[in-house]
């Protein structure tokens, strides 16, 4: 979830949703629905992280870890009532994702309780994907078996690196040997597994990164994410870099590490399906795709974001303020915005271009003063033909896909996705 709070208007009354929260997509079909549940606790605050998370588990006022599920129950009740009032048809979630923070700071019974809340509020689609994030040091065999029994289908572990000095720089508290152990336990319990890796940590060599990738591949999860380390303003690591205590990773180092990741993961049978995500075929994370494919979702918990039709909503960030609003019977939404057609197009291009499926260029056609603009046989707007030709010539877009009316990034294009987005949006 985005840690910084955007500007936007609060909702009227106790939380009346705007009219634009229609459940129908532009094709007239009902949009699928997902749920995100945020858990704002961590054992240690990693120096690079600016997610909305706290090491104090006893904040009080309904925001303590012991009260968390009850307060969440209150928010889901308010959310369902607000959606009913807005005449949004109740849809059983296709995916549920429990993220953080570190959800597994809570007992397994609490996570099971959170899934029961979702079932009681909206039901759950048959075969729904139910994921939790977990830090390797916070779970054991019994914990993972309890999650599977409760209906979780997938666990995403924060491995980050297999190299002790890199883990130390990142303030991670697990040992490298813990990761294969927890993945084996999850697998025995029947859960799908994913590992998160970070590259570009100050002091990480190319050999260090190769070792992390080779170790991850050896562990053999169903799915892998690899993120370039972002030095977020205001974090402890940002201050260390500013004081010259840690070197800033270079763009060239990050690009070389990305290319190495793609090559090693491909060789091991993982295919990219979004710039930072690889999976064995058939094991792509459906919840991720909900974000990229413009599904609706309700995000519950402090600072969580929701997405309903053209409306974006974000919750009050501090857990005590969030819990106070829920206790007062008010949706804990701090602000909202209604996207206009231009912002929606930008969002669609930015998210769609990052995926292996790519972007249908016909979707960028506009209505001019004299009716629809001219297009090619595949529907690509004529005005974009020279732009797409240039991006193919520069090796950023796949030529065959472009001929068929889709913008699909090449490996080089994945390193320069922002340049491609800017080109397509003029
Ligand atoms: C919200 S964290 C939650 C998972 C869990 N607490 C953990 O850290 O393993 C999800 C993932 O975001 C990534 N992440 C967090 N901060 C980041 C940063 N500044 N740059 C790149 N990736 C980051 C990490 O890989 C982490 O696994
Ligand atoms: S454990 Fe995860 S969420 Fe918590 S501070 Fe570290 S990276 Fe952030």
C-alpha cells in the first residue's frame, strides 16, 4: 500500500460513497472484486521501508494487536453497508490478500478470523486465491498448517537476499537457512509459495545477487518477485545515504541485476508476467493481476486504499485514528478522488504496459470533434503509428505484437517502461 497519503476530499456523512462507484466496467460487464487487509505491525522497522507499519503492538484505542481483528470486523461491516447504500451489487471476492507490515505478527487464529470476516461480509468465490505475506522468522510448521486449514492458499515470504551482509544492511532478522525451511513447511501444508527479493542494496555485488537468485531458484517457490531497492525519502537508509555512510546504487548496476534475474529465472522455468514478477506457468498471482486489470477492491485497515469504478479511496493512516473512526461508526476513509477519463487512461497505460500481456493499442483511441479518430486495421490509433514504430525501432516494444495492435515491452523496454508510457500518452 502507498505509504504517503494523497490529497483528496473526505466522504460525506458517516461514509457515503460517490455515485461513480459503479460495478460495471466500460464493456458493461460486472467488474470482479478483491479484498486487501492491511496488518500494521512489525517486529523491527527495516531501515529502507516506509510502509505504514509500527513496532508498538499495544497502541490502545482499538488499534492494539489484540483488538485488531475486532476493529477490522467493524470496518468491513461499515464497508458492506456503504456499498449496499450505493447499490453496488455484493460480489464474492476472487482474491483476498493480507499484507503489511507483517501479518504473521498476529497469531494464525487471527488471520483465520480475518478470512472468516471476509466470508461473512461478501462470501468467497469458488477457488478464490487467499494470500498472506509473512516474514520467515515469524512462522513455523504449525502456524503454516493452521493457515492452510483456515482456507489460505498461498504465502509470500520476504526473503530479500541469501547473503548475510546484505540482510544485515537491510536490517532483516532472519538467517538465510530459515527460508528453505519455511517454504518446505508451507509446501507440506499444501500452500503455494512466493519469495520476495530485493536487488541494489548498498554494498551488494553482482556475485551476491547471483547467489541470492541461485538460492531462490534452488528453493523452488511457485512464484518470485524481485524489486529494485527504492531509497524512500525520510527512511533511516535515506539518511545514511545522504550522510555518505552508504553508497547509492547506480542505474547501470540495477539494470544489469534485472537482466541477470530475468536470465536465471527464465532458465529455471519462471516466466515474467509483470516487470517485477515471475512465475511457473499457471502460478501467477491473481491478486496482483486484479490491480493491473482494473478490478474493484476494498482495502481495509489503516492507510489501505480501495478502488471502486472511477473512485479511489484511502483510509486514515494512523491505527489509533483509524480505530477511533470505526468505533464511532464512521467509515475510516480519509480522502477520495474521482478519476476523469484522462487520469483513467494514464493509469491503464502505466499498469498495463508493465504486464506480459501488454496493452491493447485500440484502447487508446479517442473521440475527436468529428467522431472516432482514424485507426489501423487492428484498431491502433493512426496518430500512434509513428510513435509505436519508433519504440519498436529503439528495441523497447516487440515488433510482432505491435503489428497485431498490442504494446508489449522487450527486455530493454522493461528497463525503460516510463519512457514507453510517456511516448504512448503523448
Ligand atoms: C510490505 S513488505 C511486507 C512483507 C514483509 N513484511 C517483509 O518485509 O517481508 C512487501 C515487500 O515490499 C518490498 N519492499 C519494501 N520496501 C521496499 C523498498 N524500499 N524498495 C524495494 N522493495 C521494498 C520487500 O521486498 C517486501 O518483501
Ligand atoms: S518487515 Fe517488511 S513491512 Fe516490516 S519494516 Fe521490514 S520491509 Fe517493512
